[in-house]
């Protein structure tokens, strides 16, 4: 636990139910500070008095100062008592609004005749001493579920230290300082006592979504109550407490997983870059994310030929390149079982995760799409089915695709997790500024073993070995292979993993992206306000060339996923059509380590013998689309005169008036395929279909763009998100999370007796104490908790042996209310909260 990161004093840990003795008597003016990394304001309804207390004791166990936090009563109670005697008269203050930060500090200043109590630097009460004895011990108690974490940190300050600025707790100067105090050294020490279930290296789309989905499952498995909402079958983080037992029953088995996320970079962006301030001069219709990407990306070593065409690079930060990606999210597919899983479940789930949105549709939009889809008989151009572009963002009405808001990045969820538990008291932890160097033990030729440690370098270059049961590499299509190379200890891939691995390893590939752009103006400017921005997409198949399918994307007066440098500046609206072509992996591309251990890449495009024919068709396709748009929307295309500030009017666009631009590899961070899963013929896979390594180790997975067996004709981000969710369900099956509390609340004036069915004898269950006929007594105003995996029925009786009853279907995770006793029923007496 990181306690007071800005204080130069030792922190002691005090667990619930325990006490701590001072090594000397504290004089007047001294402080005792109690620190909790987070807190849970939800009252514990399973006990008669919801009470979390910290206590100052004498050597004879007299309670000199009792500070009791009563969430249900919304009060803080102060009291004292001699050992073996009763409590004195209570002194109370309101608990409302006292805790104002994401963490909590309670300080007690010892005076000669009183105690002064602070919470978060504000004095809330002065308590006159009733027992004039020296403070010798402190204790931490709760009835069941604590307001604070377990343990809490304790610091002692002398009078002189309290007056010295060096020893004062100072406010954090950044999100990073406030919420990311954990270190590789601390995690290595902790993991030796209890290894992590999953160490996830990297926090971009693959690692970030995987980590937070596993965290959501932890939340579900550690639910302490049922929710008053039908949405409780999803994650209900408000009912989760770091310091609470797994559930509010006597069912103590903990099914949650210990998870560590390792990020090489820092906290560069607290959200997607498009959700933050941007330069006021947009300049072009290229997306602003490219400005941030190029400003913050780093580089790898590469040969000169690669340097001439390579446009990409890594962004080392929490959230990785998901903080600067272009949001364009078409679906892509994979072969066989992976294809079926993605199509049936995980692409839809990924779209929900990433807030995939569509704009409003007007009749004018429908007319435009109909016009673009029209083809005369025997047309040489591909048939189309234009639809709205899929974007992982929201857009402010009335201008579709104009200014992205709520753009998706994994950093949002990861930062929330850090805020919830920045000291790592729970089972989900994040360390940043930590380079995952290699896995140990080193793989042995012809042998499969378990990787037991991830070796991590801190900011000083010191190595720390973190023990793990499973490792998931999500560091990207170049960094993840680099970790594997460093794990070989200087040996060659063929000598370490074998010929099959070496044959398929490191062939990082990007697809061709071509584009055409022209400015235009509306002949009727009112049309621009009515239409708004337009972003459309369609698949196009090269039927008379090689039958491959590319993706075409039109941006009309809207932001494009293309980098800003590829779109000319213009004060006029822009038409942009971009094409993404599919590609097999390029077998001559390489990822290696140089003599200094630095990553070095060699990247070329995969060979395409029909490329020139395709480029000719793409130009014809663009001309056809532009002329149809001009006719449908009554717009006028123009062309820059670059030697003066005016334009050439184009009554009709022709092929010789446009240029087909080409984007270099890495330009929009689509490089992939360096540690592939099997292809459509179930061959050439380093990983199996569940993304698990088939060589060297039996507990190492990969989940980033390196797993793709080919380069699809689309932005691969949505498919990677779907693969990440699929891997999450492979590691922690959803069925485990269905075992949740069903809390039955008795809101009627009479005592009732309740029993619950158990429809599946093989499923997990837990029942509260009950009589021989399984009827559990619930007094008026109280509640009891059952646990089930599936829907069940409850029977409500008016007495222990009565025959009158009411019956109702209940569901795990959702509360049920008894509003009338069966003996007084006049209609529905029991309601499941729907």
C-alpha cells in the first residue's frame, strides 16, 4: 500500500479488528492520522447499527476517544468509556458532505484537555477529554462492511513534525501523482506472496478493454448486495467496496481475480485526445487526433527503405494509441470459429463498449445513398451498398460528424479504476512508467513450460520480477514481439521456439490506403446547414481483377480518418474518398533486436500483382461518386490553383483532374500480424484460436494487432476490441459472474417467512439460516440475502407454519420488495424491482 506519498514519515497498516500500540507516549500537539485510499458511502443494511469506528485507547483498554461513522444515520458519533463500563453520552455531528475527496484522511490532534478531530484538513469537532489518561493504542472496528478500506494507513506526527512543512501531506500536482503511486518494486514483492492471476502488458485497445472487462467481472463476483434496478445484471460498481467481504452473506468464497496492468508510458491524456482542447485553427478536414499522434509518437530503429515509407510509431502512455486513434470502426471478420464468435456475439458487444454511433438520417441522406448505389447494366465499376460510417464517438447535433465528443479510449476506464483504488488495496492494480522487458523462465527448445515471472524495469532501469499465473501481451504489433525476442536471451527464434514459430514470426504488415480529395461549395449555402457532415462506407469487390474486397469511405464536409498532412488546406468544404485494401502478411518483413537491444523493423507492402489495375478502377470509382454527389446535392467541385488564391471550376469531374494519393505504412497505426493466430486454413499460427501461445509457454496469451492473420480491408480496431472481449470470456467465463446476491427486503409492517427455489441442483447457491421447512424469517424493515446463478421463485408466508403465500420470480443481482404480508394481501404484495 502507498500511504502518504508526500509525507516523509513511516506509515503503519491497521487492519479491521486489530489494534496498534505506540512505542512512546504522544505529547500534546501530536497528531494521529488515519488514511483510506477510498471509501464506500453505501450503508450496510445487514446489521442493526452500521458502524465503522476508529478508537484511541489507554494502556488499560479504556476507550479515550471513539469516532463512529454511521452511514445509515448520516452521523458521526463521539464517545468514551472505561473498560468494563458502559458508554457515556454521545456527541454527534452530521456526516453529510464531510468526505469531499476520492480518498479520506481522519486526523486526531491530542491536546491537554481535548481532542481536535479533522477530516480532510477541516476541523469537524472538538471533544473534551472525559478520561484523563495517556493514549497508548489505536484500533479499527466495523460491524460488518467498513466505510474505509481494509487496511487503513496510520501515521504519527510529533508536535514539531506537525509544524514542519516537510512532514505535511501536500496535495497532488497531477492525476498521475494522485492516482498512480504503485511501483514495479512493490508489485514484485506483493506477487511473491500471492501471484497475480493475470498480468496484462499494455493498456491500449487490446489490453485496456481486456483489463477493464475482467475488472467488471470482479465487480460482479464481489457484489455485496442486489440492485434496485433491472440493469443490475450488468456491472453495478456502486455496490462494490474494496474493504468489504465478498458478499453480504456468510458465503465467503472469493472468486475474483488478481489483475495487474503494466504500462510503459505515463498518463499523457486523461481521455481521448479529441475530448480535450484542440487548436482553434482546424486548417483541414483531417482529424485532429493525427496532430496529437504525430506530436507524441516515438520511433523504432529501421532500415533506410523502411524510413522512406514508414509513417507510424508507438505512443507510450496509459491507453496507448487508443488515446489518439481515428474512431472509424467498420466491422471485419475472421475465419471459422473466431469468425462465428465475433459475428454472433463479440462485435456487437464491442460496439456497445466503444459507443459506436450513427448520425441522424434525413430524406436527403437517403436520396444521396440511393444515387450512389445506382449502376447501369454492365458497368465496369463495383456494385455498392453505401451505409453510414461507424464511428466510436458522439457528435453534436445538428452537424453530423463535425466535432467528436465522448470519443472512446481505454484510458477513461483505466483512470476510473485507478481513482477507485489508487493504492492498490483491491485486486486490480496499474503501474505506469514500467517497461515489461521479458518473460521468465527463458523458453527452451522443444519444451513447453509456464512463464512464472514478467521482468519489469522501473524508471531507473532496475529490474523487478513480478510473479504471475498467466501473462497477456498487449503491447502492440512491434512491442509484443520485442518482448518475446528479449525473452530468448540472445538466441534466434528458430533455435528457441522452432522452425514453425520462426517461419510465421515478425511479419508486421500494413495495408494499402489510397485517397482522392477535392474542395467544393454548395450552390445553395442553406443546404450545408441542412445536410451537415456526411460519412459513408461501402465494400467494393474487384470482380474482374482478383475478387478481393476493399472498403471505400466517403467524408463529405466532415472529418476524415486520414492524417492532416494528406489533405490540402482549404476554406471550402472537402470531399474525401479513402480506400483500404486487404493484404496478406508480407513474409519478408522483420522485427529484430540490434546489438544494443533496441527494436529494429523492416517493413514493405505485401506484393500485389494487380495493384495498378485496382488503382485505375479506384480513380474511376471516385469520379463516378463525385459526379453523382454533385448532381444529388447541387454542389460544385473546384480545384486549387496553387499559384494563386482562386479555383478552377469543374463542371464535371474527370479522371485527369484528380490524383490518387497513397498513405504510407503505419500512417494510421494499422500495422499488424507479427504474432498471428491461424489463418482461414488453420495454418501459420503462432497462437491458437484463443490467442494462446502454441510455442514455449503454456500460459502466455497475446491480444493486440499482432494476432491478426491478415491485414483486413478496414480499420482493425473494432475487431481487436471484439477479440479482447472474447479472450476475457475465455479466461473468466461469464457463467461465473451470474452467481450473485438476491436481496429480499421486507417493507411491510409484519414479520414474513421466505423460501427460495433452487431450480438447478448442480448450480452454486447460498441460503440464509432458516427453519426445517427452509423458511427464513425477515422482520419488518429488515432484509435477507440469498445467492443464485439463475432466475428462481420465492414463496412468502405470513407465519412459520402458515399455508397462505405469495410467489414471485426473482433474478440474481436484482432486489425484491415485500410490501404486504400474504395474510393482508389485496393485490400484488411482492415486487421485483424492474
